[in-house]
């Protein structure tokens, strides 16, 4: 059972000195090719910001700008598109196998006679998910484009504009009187009573890990683009990658990408709101825990429980984790905007986290933990644009 904490254990920083010696398998190579085949695909910008490099006293700083990814204002389209593709392809394959089995009299021996038949498989699928905003809109967009249905559960605290954007994708929207974890529970329950429904959720728990795994695989394209873009400007491999974290799926993708390389690759820093730092609390305890979340402008990161699929990767492959305040994120968003990068509160969390890690009291020790020097190259993932989750604090009452 996952322990629940009502407050974040101090300090709001965690470091794992052995992370860069841990290795894992890479993501499937076909993911990038799949995304490149989609209409409207183009690599998102990797913008170099010399003024940030001077401020942080490092060699080069780049921001991966996900403010327009496949026509949506956040990176989530990468995971949703690949997971929906895999889910529907598997459904079609099942229908084909059922048809062959029925014609050959093998259905009973294959154990599929009681499963939905080909006629059922031809019906539109209802793609169900819970979201803090961006993932739900991405799932809804994929459903609309592919002639399927979508049902999206939205927790308290999501900006009305984000909820309206999901509805504009022709999705059914259910607003939940509770937090993200409660929305996930209700979405999972809805699948059990909805004909031809499937849960496309970007967090995992025991017994539900395959589709979240496909979502994580989808994020591999973002890191493949970074490799190519850095090579094009003779920047080599990054020395640090800062990743905003909710349940940890994007951070899992970062770990998978950089820890499938020889030891000594990039240091990886996760950044969370101080009011919803479930990954930081879990790393501090060295066991997955749930934190009671508060209200934050970093709505897309307002998650209290790490994904069970992500947790082993985060525990073993992250170099450090840090928590930041809404004020930290707001300042970072303003500064990025002034430098030409449109970043919402969640996307700007990466800059806020790097600032918190590399400046102020104890900065020298944190720089040492991250193995950073004056010539280091940093990559900050700006995971959403300004329209994804406008700055908004819901009334907590």
C-alpha cells in the first residue's frame, strides 16, 4: 500500500550520486518514424538563450519549446498519439484474428470466443482519460481525428479555458469534485461500465501499465529531436536536462533515453511544485508515497502519486529532484517570454528548478552533485505554451 503524506519532507532537494551508472533499454526505434509520418509533424524548436547561460554560470543553455506540438500547446500529443495508435492497431489485429478463428473453427481453442467480435471491433471506441489539461486534450484530439469518441475527467483546479479546449475537441467532459488522483479513479471506473471503452491514462498502477508504457515510449521523439538539434549547433550531449514532473512519465522517458547510453551521460533533474511533490517525497523516502496536493498554478504538475511504471526509473536514474514555488515558476515564465519562448507555468518549472538548484545557499554542493562546471550545456524542457494552462488558482473552498 502506498503511504500518504500530508506535508512534504524537508529538504526540498534530493540527490542520487550513482544515477549515471544505472542503465536501461532504449525506447523502440520506430516511435520517431511514426510521429514523422503524421500530418503537420515538425520538430519543436530548441532555442539557445545565452543570457540564461551567463546568469547560471554555465557554458550554454537551450530550451526545448513545446508550445506547439502537432497543433497542440504541449508535448502530450506525442504520448497520446503513439498510445492511441498502438491501442487501435491492437484492436484491429484482434478483430482480424477473431474473424480468421471463426472461419477456421479455432475460436474456442484460441480462447477468444467470448471476446468482442469483429462487429463490436468496428464500432467507434471511447477513449477515456483523466487529465490536468494537456493530456486529455491530446487524447480528445486523436479521438476526433480518427473518428473515435473521447470522455475526459477533469479534476478541480484546471483552468476553465483548458477544460473548454478539451470540449472543443468534441469530447465529453466530466468535472470531478476532487484532485487528479480522484479523477483517475473515476475515469478507470467509467471504462468498466462503458461499452467499447479503453483507458488511455498517462499514469500507471499495478495491473495497468501497458498503455502508460506506450505513452512513455511516445515521448522518446522529443529526446531524439534534441540529439539532432544539439548536434546541428556543435553542442554535443547535454550535461544536464531539467524535466517538469507530474506523475513522472516524461521523466521516465528522459531516464530511458539518457540511461540507455554509456555511463556518464546527462545529469537529470526533476522539478515539481512544492505543493505536489510526490516524486521528491518518494525519492526522499526511497519508496513510492502519495502526498496530499494543494493548489498550484502549475496545474499540469498537480499530481500526488508517482506512476508505478515510472517509479523504478526515477528512483534509479534521476540525479536529483527539487521543488519550486508558484512564484518561482511565474518569474521563470515571465523571463522566458521576454526571451521569446512562450512558456506556461508547468513548462517554466524547469528554469525555476535549475535556478533553485544552481543559485543561493548550498548551490556549490548542488552543482557538484550534478557535476556541472562553467562549460556545461543545459537543456530545459518547456513542456507547454502559455495557452495550455493559463495561470490560474482555483478557489480551494
